[in-house]
C-alpha cells in the first residue's frame, strides 16, 4: 500500500526527518514502512495498510509539532507511537496544539501524552487542580510552565512556590541563611524547572522583587494569596492540617496546582496524609479537579516507565 503526504514546507519536513534523516530511519524501523521524499512531499509504503495508516497519523502529528518551532527528537516519536497503541481515536492535532509558550526565552513546552494534555487543559479551566501521579510524568514541570506563561501574559502578578520541608521537620530556624536559602534545597525540583524556562539572573531579579516567592508550607499560614499562581509540590508529605490551611489561602484571580505522588510519602508510618485526605473530601467539590497521571505519561528515560510498572505489579 502506498500513500502520499503532500507537504510544501521543506523546512518543517527537514525538522521531522531529523539530522541525517535519523527520525525517518527510526519510524521506518518501528512501523516497518518505507518513507521516501517525493516532489510533492513524502511517500509512505508498506505491506500492512494498518501500519501505513499509523505512519501517516504519526507524520501529521510530527509536522504539527515542527510548526510550533520545537525540535523533533526520537523520544517524541516514541511517545507518539505509544499513544497510537493505547489511545484509539486520539486527536494528534489537539495534542500538538496544547503547547505552552514561555515568552521569556521563546521556549515552547508541549504535552507529550494525552494525560499531560488533559492536565494542562484542566489547569486552564479550574482554579484548583490536583496533579497526582508517579515521578517523571511532568506534573511539576507542566505546572511551572503554566505559571510562567500566566505571569508573562499578565494573568497573575506573582508566582508562589511551596513544598513541605519534611526532611527538616519544617523547623528551619537552625539552618543558616535567610528563609529562601533555608528552604531552597527542598524546592530544588521547582527551581530546576524554573531555570529551564527563565534566565538565572531573571529568576534572581524577580525573586528579589517578590514576584517569584519561595516559602515552606508551614510559612503559608494566615495569608491570602490574590493574583497569584501557586504551586504546592510534594503534597503527599503534607499533613491534613497543612493541606486544609494551604487550600484556604486561595485568593481572588489566583490559580493553585497541587502535585504529589501518594506512593512516595515521607510522613512517619501511620501519620494521616494531607493529599490522601483531600482526595477523599474534595473529589466531588465543584470547581476542583483531580487529574491522575500514570506510568503511560512518564516522559523520562523509557526505563523509568518500566521501573514504575514493575513496582505497581508488586
């Protein structure tokens, strides 16, 4: 079976093909099809009509991804092939258009799975979103991208990052430095994501101005957070009291994203878990959305997904 994909934009075509046609060779190997350049675009051929159809869907998706200005890498193809196997009727155009533009660096963050796309869409719609799932599913990174995007578009006036500093028992007074220096080691994953999206000196400048604020969860008590995008990371390490306290800080024109992995709690054995309790109490509350990411949404090394799946089978 042969099928022609008509393409007029040679620049995007080359992005899809990759350096030295590496992506082209990868697709041919994975789907057992033949791709060749044609005067009108790309011609796909193969013994199986089903595989040719999959290759056409994949190619259209990768072209949409290239149009966003993103570099197309083999991992993007791996994620897309995974979706083709698990999501019937998935709209690849919708997935590629779920991009989050970061004007500071001209960066574009694109959801890589349907779960990630649904998570991003939920953050756009709801004022409080819980992102629950294992490591590597992008729940913190995507929340940070949405926060930076909201700040640059003027939708909020500040970003507030918080996390339970359970390793220090929330008793940070004995640690050297000011509050930011004390809590920084516990907020490192948020800082890593933030520095991906903004220059270090810009992060420092905005922090000094109070536009970006870091604070341990215990320090949120008594505040009302207006015009802010607030991220609570590692929420599985919060107590029920801390979670209730945090959720009632929400002010006008603000968004809150709470991320956590219920299988990774560092609370003492037998201690009630704030994230787990919030899930039970708030799941049916209108205006709050719980999003669940799984091993299928892992966008780290492929071995991470296998590790998560192996542990889930125990």
